[in-house]
C-alpha cells in the first residue's frame, strides 16, 4: 500500500465530513458493543465448560421421595442400593445429599480453628459408603474414607456420633493450609469437635454459584451415611458406554423395592449439566445473534455509503482511469479509504468498549474485559468493512475511462 | 401540503428501492430488538398486585445473637417460627399471614394416575383475601381451622382437574402424604408474577397447587422448602423455639393501622423480646411494601437488563446507520432541491418535506419492526427460563413500537433534512 494514496483519500473524506463522521461513529459503536458481546459469549461458554471433578460420562442421578413417613428409611436405602448395584453395568451406587450443578445445596463455614469469624463458606457433601468412588473424584493426596469412618446421619443429628474425618478439595487445601500438608490436620466442619483431613481431591464443583466465584473451588466431603429420605439423590456410576441402558432400568429396580415412592427425576450427568447451564447457553446464543446482526447492519451501512460515493465520483474515477490509473488502483483506493475509516472507528470503539465494560462491571458484576477481546472486535470490523466495500469498489473499477470525456 | 409531501416521499423512496429497503430494515431491526427486550423487562417488572401493592407489607425482625453485630445491617430476610406466631396472635393489622413453601406427595383416588409431588404453601387463612386469590369454588378455610390444625386444604384448579376431572370438588378429600385433607376451596387460574410473597421458591414460576394450614403442616411433619438460616445447631430447626429463620410474614395495613403505627409496634415488640433476653441485638425492623420489597430483592434478572441495554445499543447503531444513509440520499438530491428552492419553496418547506420522508421510513420500519418483535418474543417464549411464557406483546407495547419507530426515524432525519435544506438554489442550477 503506497503512502501517497492516503493524501487524496484524506482530502476526499474531508469534503464529506458529516458522512465520514457518521460511518466512523457507527463502526466505533458496533466495535464497542461487539467486543463486549463476544466477551460475554465467551464468559458464558466457559461457564458451561466448568469442570465438575466427576466421572461425568459414567454418572446417573436419580431423585426419589417417599409418600408419608418412612420409619424404615435406612433399611430401605440399603435394599435400594443393593438393587441398583445388581443392575448390569453398574459399578458403584451411593446416596448423596447433593450433586454438582444440582442447584440444591448444603453449605457450612469451615476453618482449622474453632469459632473462626473468618471461616470460609464451603459446600458440604456427604452420602453413603462409596460416595467418592461413585463420584469418580480424583484423589491427589491422602486416602479415601474407610468403612469404619462412616457414621449414621440420625446418630449425628442426635449428637450420639461424630464424623471423624473429612476429605477436602485442592481449592480448600490451598486456601486454608497454604504451604503445609493438610493430611492429618484438624478442620472444623460439623459439630463442636474438628474432623481430621484424610484426603485431598483435585476438584468437586458446588451445586450452585450462590456463594460467588471466589468460593467456587471450596467443597468438602464427610463420611455421613444418610438415607435416601434425607439425601434425596442416588448417584450411580456405570461402565461409560452403558449409562443410557442403566438409566432405563433404575426406575423399575427402585419400584420393585418399594412401589409407594415417587421418582422425581432420573438423569445422566450430562443432562444435569445441560439443565443447569441452559440459561447461559440461551444468552450466549442470543448475544451471538445480536452481534452478527449488528455487523450485518454496519456492513449494509458501509455498502450504502460506498455505493453513493462511487456514484458521486464517477467522473473523477473516469478521469483517473483516463490518466492511466489501473482498475487495481481504483479498487485499492476504495479499500484503503475503508481501512482508514474502519481504523478510526475501531480506535474510538476500543475506548468506548472499555468504558462499557467498566460500566457493566460496576452494574452487573461482569468480569473485566481481557485486553485480547478488543483486537477481536477490531479484526471483525476490519474484515466486515473490507468485504462490504468490495462490491461498490468493484463496480467503480468497471467505470470506463471514456466517462471522463462525456458531459454529465 | 402534507399529502403532497407524502406523495413526494413515496416517489423518492420508490426511486431508490435498495437504499429505502436498507433504511427500513435498519430501523425495523433496531426497533424490533428494543421492543422485544423492553416487553420482557416490562413483563418482569410488572406490579404483581395492582391497586394493593402499597398496602401489603413484608416484615423483618432481627432475632440473632449479639455476636457479629454491626449497627445498620439488614435483618434476616425471614422470621423465626416463634416470632411469626407471636405477631400473628398480636394481629394489630387489617390482615396478617405467615407461611412457608413446601411440597407433598399426593395419592390420586382415580385409577391410572401415579402418585406425584405437588408444590405447596403452608400458610394461614388470611393469605387468600390478602393476595386477592380468586376462588372458582368454595373458599378459604376458617381462622379457627388454623388454631385447630384442621385437616383442610385449598387446591388449584389444575390440581382439581387432574385429581377429579372437575372444578367443584369442595367437601371432597385429597390424600396428602397419606393423610386425607378436606377441600374447602378451589382456586381459579391464578399466578402472581413475580412470586413476590416467597422469592426463595422460584421468582416467575407457576405457583403452588396445594395450600394447607401451617399448623396442620407441622403436625403432619410435611416437607418445607425454600431457605432456612440457623445460628445455632439444634436437633429440630422447625420447632417453635428454634434459632432459625424460615417463615415469611406479610401484613395488610391502611384501614385500622398505618404503616408507621405497625413499624412502631414491631419496634416495641423487638424491645420487649430484648427485655426478656430473647433478642440480643437492639431493635432492627424493616417494613417494606411489595414494590419496595421487589426492588430490594432485585428480582428482575440482571441478564434481562443486560439484554435491554444491548438492544438499545443496537438501536443506536441502526439509527446512526439511518442518519448516514438519509444524509447521502438527501445530498444526492441536491439538484432537485435546488430546483424546488429556485421555484420558490422555502427552507422550511424543504425541511418539512424531507422529514416527512424520514417519518414514512419510520412508519414502514415500525411495521416490519413489529413483525421482528413478535418473532423475537416467540424466540423468548422458547427459551428455557421460568418467565418464558409471560413474554407477550400487548396493546400498549404495540403502540410503543410505532411511536418508537417514528420517533427514531424523525430523530435520524433531523440532521440530514437540515443539511438538505441548506442547498443553495443558484449553485445547483449553475452546475447542472
């Protein structure tokens, strides 16, 4: 691109100050909005991909409730678990008081010291023996629970038993035991006496994000054997390819144990995840639609203006052609002109986009716009501008040199 | 004159079909997007109890321990069972009601229907008149039923249909968690949106199907739902003396007691409780009417407000686009304008003519925009949100669409029309 092209282009633009200003303004507002929407889309999509720490492909969750009081809840739970484990393809089954992305949540404040006012808020998972194995949580230090550590929920409620141990996530370990090994350390989770940390798992997502992004990695698991009437969930781990097959059989298996119960839901974990993030997906889709439409409107605006300018400059273009300018020169002229307009708009748009993000951060708790999204908006608008101007510019190259000699 | 200008506008718009279409589409798109999100926003921030929302108040007290107290903090959002029952007994208002959300398994008597779980509300008899619940048959249970923990219930029309295939089922019984409850009334179709009286059990959801006295629900140990906060570990957090907040308490004021009176009553109640050592903190009460409560809880999803802002950003871009296109169009017609000026047309009349042309584009854009808004709302209704089915275009929004479209296009036309009428007659005649 020759620098000398810039001079005539700039002087031509100076003669159309109002139209130039408008197109630059349009590009800048579009750029500002699109950089923000692209970021919001990415933000939502990254949430959807948020890792749970579970063996998701192998998991099935069943929600169950009884009718009236069930005095034999523990015995019934044991029968249920036996029936579930008997289904071909099932590897582990356990009760769980909640599941990641399941929304309903048990939380508590945890700390290595008692009655700590600065204790951190953590999700508190518990369930019957084999819960960790059923989850498929990845142990990175220490050990899993031993059968002897499990205490009955009813006994804990009546303060007749105390859960002796706890397994924590890496997030909790790094926050509360930074720099030392957490294994063997006391942690106040449940009751007046502490639990001993026996293991650390890589990750266990919380059932919801009510506690905020900063606390997202905080979860603990307690060895409290809880009947289905309190837990509400059976978590079943299958051989991965057989999850669907197992899912089809769980209702019948549970009904055979006791028919007077209501199965509120049975889902593969993929469905639990999909359900939880459906609004994020919907918003991402909507914002994608809006961004594309905005770019299209801006492109049409550029087409309209460029067409008008081509029409208006028919004579000059003819003269330039007659004086020896090639078709390529004419094409280049319009492309460079558009590049100048787009660049000016983009520079303004980046400032505006950043300002919009600051306002969104303040008003809607949207995170800070990473600098990389401004170039994304810029690249999109350069591209759209060049494509939009191509049509009118190509039409300009078709103007024959003879136009110059004709009177208008 | 207006008709003549309209005719000129029509001719001019017909001449440049592509450009005209472009402008109409741009306006339509901006208006369509704004009206879609605005309709959703309006639906979600609508007054759930028109005419009464300033007379119905939500009560908050602060029964927590002294530990961790800082003056000026917000009290808990719900009441303890002990306080709710005490306030209910005290009355001191036109109407009072306490409640919690819950659910219960229902065993249908009709063959062929499996037992199912229904969303329920455990409340007191004045709930129904206070919130204007319409009855299709029968009515509320009596105040006496609350005191006796009577085995009674009010059910929704949908539940009556499902269980009995009929609406007038007053006097029949419904099996709730194994206990038969006598039906005293069937509600007509009723959905408060937002579900303001308990925002812990869904904000825009369809509401409950089963209502029974709170006292009955406790005797039968029926499941409660929603949020519960406790500041001490207790074996039974639902017991009367438990240090747990989980009850919503509403009062209707205005006739026998004013809001200021009731607020003073709450303060003196807190002082009394402080006096006997139950409350450790100084009196800290809140009394918010429905509108204030909804504003305080920020019920309108922030995603919806974000979408509204984005769509207005889109409208701005579309308007700038239209300004640019109108400007090029009007300047392109400088020769024609020059001739009209030379023949005696005033600047004013040129300006009017060009603005009318812009307005005509706005009108057309409004029609197309309406179609787009209708399409947009159809998309919204197919979204997986609990307010999806509420998003409907009504008459006021329909009119707003046209007003917005015409206003937007006139706004967009102002500058181009002003530039257009600056054309000097002599210069244009000379060059052409």
